[in-house]
C-alpha cells in the first residue's frame, strides 16, 4: 500500500529537496551533473588584444575537442570569457561577474600581471582557484595560497638566468633597460638586476614608460646617449616594436633581450625586418604551419582551419591551460570540488608535449609548475630556439 502524501508532507519534501540542492550549490559552485563552468579574463580590446584573442582561441579549440570526446568524467566544459581591456579595474569587474553572477568553478588563463593581482582577492573570497594565469610574475604563486597555480618560469627567473649568460656571450660593457612602469616591467628589471649582481654589474641606464605608451623616442635617446650596448626589454608587443624600430631609425644597435612576454609572432608580423636579431626567453615554441614535427604541424593547420589565422605561442598557452585543467579534473574524480581538484593538482606531473614544454610538477607546497626557460632569436622573421632549458642559479 502506497503512503498517502498530505499537502504538508509534500511541502516538507519539496523544501528539503530545495535545501539540499542549495547546500550542494553552496558547497561547490560551477559544477553540475553535466557541466563544469570555467571562467577566463582576457584583453580583447586593449593593447594586448592580440594575445587575448590567441589565448581565447587556443582555449576554445581544446574545450571543443574535450567536449567532442565526451567531456571530463561525463561533464562538458563551458568556457566563459570576459574582456578586461588590460585594465586592472575592469579585471575586477570581470572577476566579480564571473565569480558572483556566472558562478564559475575556476578562473583559468587570466592574462596580465596587474589584472590578476587586482582580481585574485575577488576569487579567493569565494574559494575560486586562480589556475595557470598568463603572466610569469612571482605573485602568481607567492606568497603561498592553496588557490594559486602558476605554470611557467617567472619573468624574474627568466631574466636572472638569461641576462648574465647573454651579457657574457656578447661581452657587453654597458647594460641598460627600458621597462613598463608596472608590476610586469618591474619584475623583468628585478630579475635582470639579480642576474647582473652575480657579475658585479649594475645597469648603466634605466628608463620606463607608462602602460599604453606609443612613443619611445625619449627613452631610446637616453639609452643611446649612455652608450648602451645591451638592452633588457621589460616590454610586450608594440613597446618592443616601437623601441627597436626607433633604435634602428637612429642608428642605435645594441643587443636586445626580452622576456617571454615579447616572444610572439606579432613582433615580426607587425614590426617587419627591423625586428630580426631580437632575443627573448621562452618555454613552449611558436607553432609554425610547416614545422618539422608532423604532430605540431597537424595541430597548427587544424587551428588555422578553425579560426582562419595562424596559431601562435599564446594559442598554445590557451590550449595547454585547458588541457592541464582537464587532466587534473579527471584525476579529481566524479566528486569534483575545489578541495578534490587541489588534492589532484598537488601530486600532478605533466610531461613534455609536442610544443616543447618542460615537465610541470606541483606539490602541496610547490605552486610553480616549472622554473626553467630557453632562449630564442628572431632570424629572417621567424623564431629559432638557440639554447637548451636552463634554470637560474
């Protein structure tokens, strides 16, 4: 005999179900039986829009591949992207929307140092992980926070290792720097200073510019007047191009060394032949359509077919960020929560891939996946790897 449900018992059952559902949602937002919601903040309209769109496309490509294969433990990935315009204030608003309104499970691949620093408090208040931000600043893993995971050697360590190595090779006498006057540029400078200190050398000239600047004539004039023969670039896209183009125009020809922030195909595509000779630190290599590696060439052509443009190293960053997330989420199992994801990440080892990345490892106390980088140089409008991986001493 079936029990008779009175209006009161029916109401109680409905309330209990609602409370249970609310408790689950409160326990872990962004994860349902069928979906995992990933948030990302990119520059889609500001000075780094080239990077932001490439990261977005790389992420979308991997999301589509994973979803076509059935998702992660039966859950499809849903990627939500907001535009910061490379403005920290807009990054905060974007983070608030993604975290509080869109209810994301994780923030992945957020572009920009100042932007991440501004947005992380919004995320951490709601127990949202900052996963693989696209910036190599030390703040992405220091000070320690269980919700931080960074994947690439820092600007500080890139420069700390590369600058003394290159200064010795070039027998440079006067080392100078031009840098963006913010957290990103200062990290490049601090790393270079730390490297020079091991040689008993200091910068001959230091000059900076404000984020968004387009004229670098006065900075170049200062470095030329100081007789600089080696210039560390704390620059990104147009600032790198602007500085080198102005230098070529005025007959100023030092060795230029940039960080991984200037390791992009946009430098030679936008700057032309004048950019040849630029050195940059890097990790994964720029994917060319005719790469000698069949796997990499296949991937690059697949990307171009989907987006009608050549892939770049930033496309690779986006692709690998989603790939690494999926690996960890699978390892976390069906009960995907912030805690189970962290537990999975804290024993994670991701092996080198077709893009030339180094091994990435994490532990309960280690939140930086890799500490090594390489050197590459622009030769005939194409990046060429010129060193093995090295770790700053």
